C-alpha cells in the first residue's frame, strides 16, 4: 500500500502498519528536517498514542496550560499524563527515521507520490491534499492566519503552555528546550499584521516585561487559511488521515494529538477492511474539536470581557481542558454542568 505524506500522521501510520506485516511505500516529497508553521504542542492523549506507536522523543514536557486575558489568569493541569512541545523540524525527522527503520516500510524522502500499482492509498499530505478533489471540503468563512517562530531571552517560561487572549487573536508561548521558546500567534484575518509576533510581545501587558531581551532564532513562518472540515474521510481504496482528514482551528491545540490518536483506528480499518469504522471515529473526533474551536474563537473575539469571566470560573476552565483532551464531549449539557 502507499502513504502519501511523511509528516507525523503518515510516518506514524507507516510504523503501525509495518509492524503488523503490511508492506508500505511511504512517500514524502520534501526533505527533513524542515521548519513548519505550527503550535508544536502534543496533548497528553496524543503523547500516549505516540508512545504506543514509536516511543517518545527527547522533548520538553509540560504539565498543563495557563490562560491569560488582561489581568485575569487561570492555570489548568492535565489530569492524566503530560504534554510535549515538539519542534516540527526535528520531530518530523525523528518520526520519519523511525518509519524508515521499521520492517516492511520503504520510506522515500524527497519523492512525490506517484502510484506504483499499490492496492490501497492513504492521503496524509496535509490541508491541501491532492486527494481532496474526491471529497467535499469545507473551509471556514472567517479566515484566520497563524505565525510561529522560536526565540531566546523570554523570561519566566516554565512547564506550562501559556495562552494569551488579546484583541487581535491569541499568543502562545511554550518551552522547546535548550533555553529556546516557541512563540506562535493566531490572528483574526481582519486584524493580521506581518510583525505580529514581535508586536504582541511588545504590547501584551502580561508578557512584555518578560520579553525585553527576546531574540528570534528561527524565521517567522505563516500558515493560512486555518481550519478544514470534511463530511467523509474514506473512499474506495483510499483513506485520509492527519490534516488531510480535517483540521480544527489551531486554537484547540489538538492537531498533532488527533493525528496520533487516529493512527490505530486507521490501521485497524485498513487491516480489517472495515473503513467505515475509522470514518466514524475520525469524524467524531473532528466534530468535538470543531465545537470546542467555535467556543474558544467566540471567547477570543469578545476582546477580553468573555475571557475574563471564563477564567474566573474554574469549573469552566477545567471542563474546556477535559474537552480538549477528549475526556468529555463538547455539547450544551457539558457546558451547563460546568457553569453550575
């Protein structure tokens, strides 16, 4: 079989299938290592899935999140396990090398996908998948833009991912190891600015004093549009995984974790021939993430007031984290229970 795309989803699935005795041609058109615009966070359920598939890389561990809006803030610890912050240049390379070393996997770096008569194909080639012409793809009406870079000199970075809500969108700060820090920003399109990362570090009151000596150590990369939804993710002799199967707004922080959690259901479906079972699981994951994303975007667009109220209600913060971790469904009943 063929896997088109050697990013985290494609490489992890190649490892899982190879270990089950399935011969895999893994195609990756670019060469690792490469930088990629990304929030680089892996939530605990994704960490657990990755550990089962490939083990864990040497990456900074985080124990939870810190949300900040104006003068209000709230910490939320992961109830089980820990998260990872994984620089995409070395993480993608690390996982691809493990795929290449797996029995039954022919890993072809720098090789665009070209069918060679494989009886089954997996599309793991991202938000702009070449296979989307066979599916109904819906993108959000309100375009968002993401920026990411790495920096040194930012003070007070510890074992939490910090999320700052601000007028333009959200700013994310997380440790990437060796004294370096991920700095990523998500913007509502109408408020996007090219110098967004340095602008936010200078202007957000809760972080600007910590950022006086910041120096960027990698280029600022951009990604847009953000968000993607599909009504189905399988077709005859074809299955989509990772961002190719749909991507929630990155405000959920669930992109890489969802990809890792999808691997074993996808492998089970491929081996058994029951592709519908994978589709049910993957679409349910996507719906939950999309609902959470809509709520968090509403909070972000409220320019502070809603975020202040949310952060002062501890049960709501804990509930939103549980939803992000897949421990609770995102629905009205969950939110009402948390608000009481």
